[in-house]
């Protein structure tokens, strides 16, 4: 009986140790994904970065500034649109199909006419995109 109890206790502590290691590994993986997402996105040259300063006109200062330009939703490819938050392959296709059928978007808010895009999605996309 004592051998059975000892064996159970050993297996119990092995299981606890395994779970602790698993939790620590998962936490580390989450931290890397949270604070270094470019490691998981593939092509870093196509990652959308929000531009907090919206240029009033296309002066030389706004072109030369070190801030990345906003993504133009009227000229962006499907691959470029997929770098935006909440935009996957199907949503990018819907945006391009809508743009093809109805013409260019007059404003960022006009993107709400695309099926599946509402005010919340527009709020997430606004720092990354422009219409003209």
C-alpha cells in the first residue's frame, strides 16, 4: 500500500511540475506575441502603423517626416488591406469589390457601406487609413 501511495505522490508532483512549466511557457509566448507582434506577422514592410498626425496637405514636410503615411483605402491592394486591424482576407475582398462597383470612397466613414464594417471597426481603422 505504501508503494502505491508513493507512486501516486510522485505522479502527482510530476503532473504539477508539468502544468507549471506549461503555464510559464504559455505566458512567455503570450508576452512575445503581445510586445513583439512583428515576429508573427511575416512581412514587416506591410504592417500598418498608426500615424497620429494627419497631414493637412502634401507639403514636403509631411512627405519627409519620419511618420509613416496612412494607407489609402482607394488604392490599397488586398494584401495591404489585410495588414489593418479587423481586416482579413474576406473583408479585404469585400472592400475591393465595393470600391470596384461603386467607385472610390469619399471619406473614411464611407467605408461603413461595406458589409461587415460598422462604427466600431471604423474606430479601429481610422488611425491607419485615409480616403484621399
